[in-house]
């Protein structure tokens, strides 16, 4: 399995956002270090999710970037994405691995070592761990776990840990020092005035 990119761009499809514009800006900067996770609102139709995922995959491939689909693994298969990401409200990791097959990239959400270890045992290729810091992007989240939470999970598993939740370029160094392989962001890129420059700042923090 190829190494996993360090910067995970999670698409923001809220009103006023242009997810494809952000992806187009990030790709020439992050190239193969970019993972684009197609995440849509719950009220988005499968057809809309399919159309977005198909276009994201087509943009990613020439740069060697990875295209994943959040939650909707049938859409991941339909567009021949590189894999998917599941959490507690999605297919169990073992079932997701059966759906995607052994070669796919499969991410799972965890926030403590026990869940993390079980997800890896069930077939997760990487873990999305958080929320690390406060975020308004997703509601109903548990309390942030901070770099200490990342450290506890990273010590318990041998797959890449991707820190998520309130991540900015300024918070990357502490998350990396705690053991994170990379980070996942929504707002740091979707709300950036210059997503290309914001991508460069995140990549610099991830690779220095
Ligand atoms: C990299 C990464 N980590 C965590 C999540 C959250 O996934 P999940 O818990 O399934 O919640 P939703 O994203 O489906 O609302 C993620 N998407 N990516
Ligand atoms: C989907 C998700 N899961 C945990 S936090 C989060 C949203 C992260 O968004 P942001 O990077 O804007 O804090
Ligand atoms: Mg989910």
C-alpha cells in the first residue's frame, strides 16, 4: 500500500463553499501529499455525492493525490476512489473493509486507544483522531482531546494517525510532536482567502 498523504482536505459543501475550487488550489501545492476526502452533508443525494466524488478523483489522479469518500462506500466504489472513511455511525470497520476490498485505503475514527486498536484489528489503514481542538465545523462532538489524546492513540497503534478538529498550521507542530502522521482539515482550507497559500503553510508545518 502506498504511503498515506499527510494533509487530508475534507470537502466543505456548506452553502457558499466551493469544494472543487479549494481542491484545485491545493493539488498543485500538496501534490501526492494530499488526500482529498469527499464529505457531503447528510441531505446531499447519492447522485450529487457521486458527481462530486467523480470530479474530485479526476482532479487527484494526475497529481498522485489520494481520493477517499466519507461514509458512502458505495459511492467510493462507483467512482473507483482509493478508499473511504467510516466512523461510529457508519458501517463497522470490518464490514467496510469487506466492501472496499483488501487493497483500499480505509480510515476509521477513534478518540482513545481501545477504540483505535480495535479499528486497526478490524482492518483500518489509518485513524482519524479527534476532535483535537474546539471546532464549529461539526456539531455534537465530544470534548477536544488535545495533543495528549493524539499521543495516547499513537502509542497504541502502528498505523498513521491523522489529527482532526480545529487544526490550523499553528497547531500542527504540537500534533506532530505527539505522534500524528498528518492532519485533516475543513475550515483551514475552505475558509481561507487563499487556499493555495493556506495549503503551502500546512504542508510546510507538516514537513519541516
Ligand atoms: C480523517 C477523518 N477523521 C475523522 C472523521 C470523522 O468521521 P466520522 O466520525 O464518521 O464523522 P463524519 O465525518 O461522517 O461526520 C473524518 N471524516 N475524517
Ligand atoms: C468531520 C469532523 N470530525 C471531527 S472534527 C470534524 C470537522 C473538522 O473541521 P475543522 O477542520 O474545520 O475543525
Ligand atoms: Mg462518518
